[in-house]
């Protein structure tokens, strides 16, 4: 589980750097003022996508830390230390034990499962990561779609001008 999360982190980091380079590279080719609306929207889509992936990678760091702590064996390993959130001892005294843990990749989180069939997120992933990453991903998709429409509109106008000659 830790290796998969580490692999996802490396892929996310590389993707964020590549999207940042693509976004700024498109704008640097001709400059912001001489670039048309489609180029600007494509660049914004790449930059918003890079920010979304970077936020996801930040959340993955919290999950990786929780996994490493939970997999650490030893005298004090039951229940997993990652699941010892405030209130866990009160639940233990009521007969509700922590029986297992799992990782949720969408939305990102470290989930502790209890003996009564319930589960809870331990909070190692900051609360802003999932909503912000989703918002930035939707912004990137919206900019990409807008760029496609702007390109199509520009192509139609160019074709109409050539037919009018």
C-alpha cells in the first residue's frame, strides 16, 4: 500500500511539473498580449491542472505518513497509531474497537474502520485538499473546453471571411 502511494506521489509530482512547464511555455512562445484567447485558455487549463495535481500530491504525503505509521509494528501498534484520533479511547471504553484501516484515493483520505461497522477519516489529509483539488480540476476542464470553443469559433470566422472574398 505504501509503495503504491509513493508511486502515485512521484507520478503526481512529475505531472504537476510537466503541466506547469506546458502552461508557462505556451504563454512564453508569443507573450500574453499577442497570444489569442485559445492559447491563454489552454495555458490556464494546464496551470490549473498542475495546481490540482500538486494539491493531490500534498494530500498523498499525509496518507503516506499515516500508512507508514500504521504499518509500523511493535509493542504499541494495536490499535494503529494513525487511528488514535481524539475520542478513540472513549469509543474503546464503550466497546467499539478499531479493527482495520484502509486508504481512499478518491476522495483522498486514511480511513479507520471500527468493530461496529463504522469508519472515520483520521484527518491526516488537510480538509482543504479534496475540495480545492476538485475545484481546480473543474477549472482546468472548463478552460480546456472553452479553448476548444474559442478555436472553433476562430476557425469558423476565418472560413467565413475567406468565403466572402
